[in-house]
């Protein structure tokens, strides 16, 4: 599945690999689990040829609703290659229906995803993960190899990619990090921030960002916005409350604190939504209309690189 999205900080979603598993409190009400269940149901409709077979068996029912089974699946080539056919430059959220660095995903699949991103330099790819250690490990391994070889190896099994490599004349080594790939980690509270952000800062990336959504507690980003050890810190922070059934409340003081920290550090901040459990009488059920927010919360900045 690849297409337009309602996520405010991006333009399109691209689900090259789907499936996941619960790893922390931020996963509890994951919208992707419900969406994967609906897509599987569509895939099983009699006589329906919809190209959604890779969504089968990704979730299972529970008392709380659908939950991930831990299975992951690589999308068909026509989905995997989609960004190379999109001519207009857009921001692309990579794997909104999974985690690119899930423990069950082989490096060869990740290689394929990065090969496509390398061959679609007109776009900006936004990769968000909760598996910061897996992400860091992948790039440490990659540093020991010629990235061009890894891309070329994938071309052997993907004819369209092979044609693109020839078309773009990629006989030279691909420079890393890719200028059009942003890497980010989810951090719903201080524990997850302290666990994941150091791995992100130790990973090469054109832009590094944090998604504090759903924000489930206060987060002190001191030392991460300007990292003293490596001389480089975060470039962007997204903040958002939880939406949907069973949504947990985001204290607006937590959001205001992060906005103030970013302001003081000169780091871009993007307030995505207040969430469903605000206690206010909002017309937007996700609390996503800035016109309904207090003036100091209307911050929707993008990083400049």
C-alpha cells in the first residue's frame, strides 16, 4: 500500500515492508494494527484481486482488539518500486504499517528499501523506528561494506531496479548517508527517549528526528537537542497526543515544555495533534485542527537542511 496520507508532517506513505510487534507502551493503541486487519479482510474477499495478500496473518484478535502477531512481509515489487515512478518531489513516510528495523526483517529487505530511496533522490524519505539498536546495528554493518555492492546485489533479483541502476549510471559508490533520508525514533516518555535517542545520534543521517507521539509523559531533551559528544544533535521534534478508542490523555504542559526546549535550542518543532482525550470540546475528533489550539501550541515547523 502506497498513497496519500492524512499525517500532517508528510505527504505520502510507502509501505515497502509490513507487520510489527508491540515493544513499549506507545504501541498499545497502534492504528496500524486495526488498519492491517481491515486490509487483510479485503484481501480475503472472494474473487478480489487487490494485491493485499502480504497483509494476511499480520494480526490476531484479542480482548483489546487486533494485535500484531510478529509476522512481517515484503510488499510486491510494484509497491516497493512505487517512489521511483512518482515524479513530483514529496515527503514520504516509510513503513507506516510496520517498522523498517523490526528484529524479524532481514538486512536484504532493508537493502532493497534503501536502494529504492537512493534511486529516487527527488523525494525526502522519513524513516521512523522504535528499534533504535537494530537501526544502529544495520548502519554499523553497512559501514564495513561498499554500499554500491549491496544495492547491486538487490538488482539481481529486481529487474526494474536493475534498469534504474543502468539508467542512473550508478557505477560509482553511493555516498552515505543519503541526503534524502531522514532517520527518527519514537519516544513516548523519558525512559524511551533515553533508550532510543543516543542510538539515533550515533547513526549517520542527513536529518535526525524524534516523534514524541503518543506523548505519555514529560520528556527532558536536554543533551539531545545539542549533543556535546558528537557535536550534532536532533534536527526536528514531533509532538502529538493519542487519538482513537481508549486514547490516553496528553498533559498540555508536557507538550509546552518540549516546544519551549526546541525554541531555546533553535530546533524545529511540529505540534501534530492534541489527541482525543483532551477534556476540551473540540470539533476535530483527533484534536488536529490548529485553529482550536491555544496560540502557543500552533507550532508546525519543518527542519531546514
